C-alpha cells in the first residue's frame, strides 16, 4: 500500500472515530442521565455528575453538542460512501485486504456512532414530550 493510500485511510478512520467520540459525548451528557432518572436511578446520576462535572457543561450546551456531532457524522457518511470509494479505486489495488479492512472498519464505526447519536437524540429531545403527553 502506498503512503498516499495509508494517509487517506488513516484520515477516514480518524474521522469515523471522531464521530464516534462525539456521539458518545451526546449520549453521556444528555441521554444517559435522562434514562437513569427515568428508571429511578437518580442517585446514580447525582454520583455520576459529582464524579464527572464536565457533563453538566455539555448538557447546558446540548444544542451545540448535538449539532457538532450530527455534522461530524454526516461528514463521515459523505467521506465513507462518496469520497473514499473514489479514492480507493485510484489508489488501492483490487483485492487489497488492507484497504478493504479499513473501509469495513470505518463503516462499522460510523454506523455504531450513528445509532448512538439517534438514541441520544431521541432521549434528549423526543422522549420528554412523549412522557409529558402521557402524564396528562
């Protein structure tokens, strides 16, 4: 594999891992505390927030956290499904297992981060109004 291919592959994997990191941040700041309180584990949330006080800051700015995470995940999809295949056809030889493995890993990480983001978004923005409606 050429150095150019390794650079592009490492950028693709780096973007995928960065989108996974930000989607996990949205899950930790906004979805996990809400779910724990919903299931009656308020004391767990209090101890988690005393142990990780930066989560309060993330939850205060959850609109920005979700916007940046969503943007990075969208860029990850563009990279994995539009940009990377064009670059691989030019730089990777057919049947090159290293390129195939990197592409497969990027797709797995991207879809996992997307699923985490959707769960976090649902709990942070959709679940509250649904439960409020049922409470009336």
